[in-house]
C-alpha cells in the first residue's frame, strides 16, 4: 500500500476515534450533570360532587331516628320492606315517569355501561317497585302487596337548600287495591308519621282523573292557554304542546296569573273518578285529617291517575309556588299494565328525608341521642393490654357497647376519654390487677371503685347495667 494511502487511512481512523471520544465525553458529561429535582405536586384533594352530601356522624342521630320511626310505622301499617337496585335500565323511567317530564328530560344521571346498555341511577323508586312486582309475578300473591322502601335517589337538579342531586326517600307502595280507603290510609300514614316526629303538616290534595276524562280536560286547558301563549315562560310554551297538565305547576312568576282562571280538572272528572275522589275525602274526614283541595296540584310524573297529594310543613308560607314539599304521592292505576303486568290498581307516596331532617332542625325538635357506650376499658401496661383485648370481646359478645383506647395513654387521659364518651362504668386493668387476677370497676358519676374477680367481670357488669 502506498505510504500516502496508509497515512490517509490512519488519519481517518484517528478522526473517527476522536469523534467517538467526544461523543463518549458528551454522554459522560450528560450523566454527570446534576439531576434536576422534579417538583412533586401535592396530591389533589377531592370533594363530594355538586348537590351530593356526606352524612357525617354528627347527623346520624337524625337519620337513625327518622328511619327507625318510619320503619316501625310501615310495619304497623302492614308494609313489607323491599330494596331494589339503584341502577336500572333507563328505558324503565322513560316509560314509567314519562319522556316529557322534567325528571326524565332534564334530570337523569344516565350513561351507557361497558355492555352497551343504557342505564341510569334511579330518580325515584315507584317504577322500580312496580318493575319488581311484575318481574317476580307478585300479582299471584294475596293483594294488595304493600311495600316499604328507603334509599337514595338521583336527579340532576339545580342544588339549593333542600334540593340535592342525591337525596333519600322513604316510600310506600300498595299494589293491587282500587278502593279509596288505600289512598286515605297512605295519606293518614304520612300525616301520623310527621305528627309523631313533631311536624305539623298541611296536606294538598286533588284528583287528576283517568286517561279518559283527562284527555277532554287537556283539550280545554290547551285551548285556554293557547290564547295566552305569548305571556308564558319558555318551558310552559313547550309544555303547551308536550305536557299541558304541567302548565299548572309551573313555578315561574309570570305564569302564576294565568292559573287563576284556568279550567279545573275536578269539573271534568268522569263519574268513576269523581266517586273515587269523594270516597278518599270522606275517609279523610272520618279520620279527622284536615286537607286543602288544590285544583292546580298535578305532580310532575306521568304515571299518576285519580288522587294526587303533597305534604308541606305547616310553617311553610303560601301554598302557591311552594317548592319545599316534604313528600308527595298518588294513585297510579295504569302503571303495572304499562310496565308489562296485568291491569292492577296501585297507590303510593315518597317522603324526602333531607327535607324532614331540615324541618326537625328548623323547629328545634329534640331528637333522642344515639345509644351511648356502656363501658370504657382502661388498661395500663403491656400484659393488661393483652388481657383487656380478650375481655373487651367477651363483654361485646354479651351485648355491652364497649369502648377503649388502643394507644398507651395514661390512666388520667383514659378516664377523660371515658367521661367524654359518657359511659357509666370504666373497668381499670393495671399490672397489679393482672397479677391478682382482679379488675377495678369505677362508677364514673361518683368515682366509687370496687375490685372484682377478673373472671367474673361479665357477670358483675350484668348486675350493674340492664341491657335493652
Ligand atoms: P317526588 O318523587 O318528586 O314526588 O318527590 C317526593 C319527595 O322527595 C319530595 O316531596 C321531596 O321531599 C323529596 N325530593 C324530591 N326531589 C328532591 C331533591 N332534588 N332534593 C331533595 N329532596 C327531594
């Protein structure tokens, strides 16, 4: 190889090497560069969704009180508990409640699930209970079948005091009875239940007839409102075409004046509906329940027939435009058939728990406190802690409500905790008691203490505390 070529190759080699070296240095430099500290963002905190609330321990006594009372009332009136799923097929409510109602057209929490099914969080429970009645062939049971339920409902409403997107209802449904006595019994139930809670109630009642007599009335109503269309709110202009009955319960200021002279459905009831309504009122009169006849009460759901009613707290002002009904209900004689069952008369109601609790608070109604713990178990030292752990379980098995401190706080701190918990007795297990096989029983009110045999703790406490 000529010397020149050799040299050229050598130069090229060293140039390549130089480039390689430079690259390596660059990489090294890069590695050696101080790693910039990544800023770690504080994890974001979360809030409940708009219109939804946590029910905290401080609220518990109200919820327990109202729920327990409602359940006892329902059982006394012969209603049996039913629980239906919170998630249902959207079509169930489209069909039962009605596509043109606010609930279905504006307020449904509906979505398509992973299996491509259109599902929704239930906005109310009557449709679900009727679905269940039909699905499980309950028309073969002795009629009426009377249901009681409690649970959350979901409506994408504008949140405000007493109006939430997730709220709870207590409800009754009596399926398979056409007599007006059933409507009256349900009204009477609510009246007595609210009275028992300490709430005075105003009952608004009306009849919206059956599909036959309602059609003639609707024509009359539409004719009346058509001449006043330009003065109506946007929603009412739509209602005029899609759901004329709801013109009567519009809450907009501008629409109120037209209601005064609007035709009243009671004047259009067929004989059957009229007799039924008179029957309900007679039963109410008989039982001494006072009510207001409200010809403009129509309720917002399509399934109602004949009787409709709402309950308001007595201190609510003015009947018209009131938005704070504690509950409402009515007859729905067409719904069972509409959801695939045989023609079956039915009637029901739902009460809003949040609104009832709000009223109890507003009226400063005293609610009994929840059950307080019976015993506090204070322990000192490792061995006592282990021994007390087993004793606590024994006491609990015997029905005592026992609290304790898991950490190593001294006796003074533990007695302070026992005082806060409001217990009548504190059991004290220290090192000495462990050795002696005893335990100290301290009466919290006077501070008197006695020493008892550790193995007889449960018997001794049974003598002192009468369990309910
Ligand atoms: P409804 O199913 O519309 O007849 O409602 C029955 C009762 O449920 C009402 O009278 C209220 O007490 C309660 N309720 C209805 N909607 C709401 C809501 N958005 N927030 C709280 N309570 C409600």
